C-alpha cells in the first residue's frame, strides 16, 4: 500500500528518508502504539504483528508485568556501571542460571555483543585450558549463519552483502554447510576450540537442520574437546516450541547465547551462559560493558524470564505452532513451495516463479497483517507467543486470500 502524498504516514516516511542512513527497507507503515499482539499506525489502522520484532516480543507488546518491573526500577536506580554492585544483577543471573542449568552468566545488552563475548571466552579457553598455540584458535561456523553485524561476525558470514566493503576481517573461522554433520567432523583440527551454530537459522530463511544434527555435532564436540556454542538469541526463550531450540534434541550446549526476548520488548538485554570451566577464564579487566547487567536491564530481564516461565509460553508456542503450520500447509496455492519451522518460528517459502516474497508481505499489510520477508523468497511468521488460536484464524483468512489471489 503506497501512502498518499497528504497522509501522515507519507510525512514520517519522507522525514526518515531525508535524515536516516538507508540501511533498512521496512514496509511503509509507521507505528505509534501497541498492545499484546496488535499494533496501530499513525492513521489509526490496526495490524496483527506477525514478526514480534524478530522474536524480541515473545511476551507481546507492553506486557503489564514487564512494564511494572521497569517502572518500579526506574523510580529507584537505572545505571551504576560495573564499577559498583547493584541489587538486581545478582538475582537476575541466579534466576537465569537456574532456568537454564548453567553455573555462570555474563550479562550484555545486544545479541551481537553476546556473540562477541562468547567468541572471546571460547578463544581464551582454547589458549589457557585446551593448550592451542597462541593466535591459532579456530571456531567452526555454518553457511547461512546470522550472528550479528559487528565486523568480526560479518567476516564469517556467507551472505556477500553483509560483508562487502567492511573488511579486512578477523581470521580464525572455518565455514561448513549448515546441517551437514560429516562436513563439520571433517573441518575439525587440533586447533578447533568452538562450534558456533543456530539451532534454527532465522535470517537464513527459517532453516531447520536435519533431525539429529544438533545431537550429533554436540557429541562430536564433547569427544574432541570443543565448545558447542548455541546461538539461541532468536530461537530461544520459547520461540521454537521449547524453552530453547536445542531442547528438541536434549542438547545442553557448553555455551548458550541469549538475547532479544530476554528484554521483553522493553529494554535490550542479552547474556552468555556457561559453566565455570569456561566462564572462569575471564578476569577483571578482560572484558566488560558499561550497561551490561545494569539494574534497569536486570529488573526487566527478571520479569521477562518470569513471564515466559509462568505463562508457559514454550508449551503455547509448540501447540499453536504445530496447528498453524498444518493450516498453512493445507492452503492450496500455486505460490507456496514449502512451509517449515518449529513452534511459532515459521517460514513460508514462495516459489521462485511467483517472484519474491516482498509483494506478498505488502499485500498482507494492506489486509492488516504485518509480516516480513527474509532471504528474498521466505515470508516469516513469528507472532508474539501470547497470541491465541482465534487470532491466528483471523491471520489465516488473510494469508489464504493473499496466497490464492
């Protein structure tokens, strides 16, 4: 839907076009309020949010318990830096470790920061504990990966646009095909210290690896003394139908990376979790963050985690995700090549001959459904986990209409 030249939307879009760096291509909608699974634009139109800010809103927009925790903390203390202690970080890390089964947690802010933290930790562990020669540590990554936008991370991306023009890049990363356990095994050397993997590739197109892949590679890591590093920033905290996507194969990673929904859509919160054997390689001065573990973020993180657990959002995601994918697969459309995913992390693949997914997303927007394309051909459906069946029925009516036009 193209905004008219006189509409409020047009004015906002023109302003952004004039003043913003052009590093995004969002749908032409300008939102100004939200509640639960619904958002409204500046012209009063209501939309169903089927993206949930790339899984950062698993608890829904403006969840009352999370807002209350944020308000109460803002009235007391918001930032100390790590130069001093605060009364929220300790309880937050304890509750996070108890929920995930790890001995230690290191709080950060964004997902990319957490990934960088995990890389530093595993490399230092490789040198100080495993005995890898200085400067030789290798981490195996997968093609199609998306772990963030820092220069280190884009340097081991297989997506040319992510890295083009931003080099030179840090060495020490070996890429293998995603989902290929044999290729992973063949890439292992005596200097391999870690395997960084997404249990489901989100930005890569909601790609689910073959059954047994996570368990097999985790077993090889244990046998060869390699840290299995699970990036669950997008897949974790209920999104994929378990508390963590690795739980589908009963895999407990050596390093767990979390973010997005840990902040409940209110404040950026991320963390790296591991046991003492890995985490204790850090000493004062080795690593840090002014805002990491700040009292406001910790209070929000505590409330966000509590909502996920108390409201059993992983179970809800699992049940509704199975139902919704079955209904999507039942749509008789010449445009659909495949529906894949786990829980409420779903990718609907548009056939190449039908053109890219973007026009389908634009037609959904016209019908009050906000979804976004990824990897050109994939429409991603990932609503807040608090969505109900009746609302998903409403979404299906419009998705079916768009796909059968």
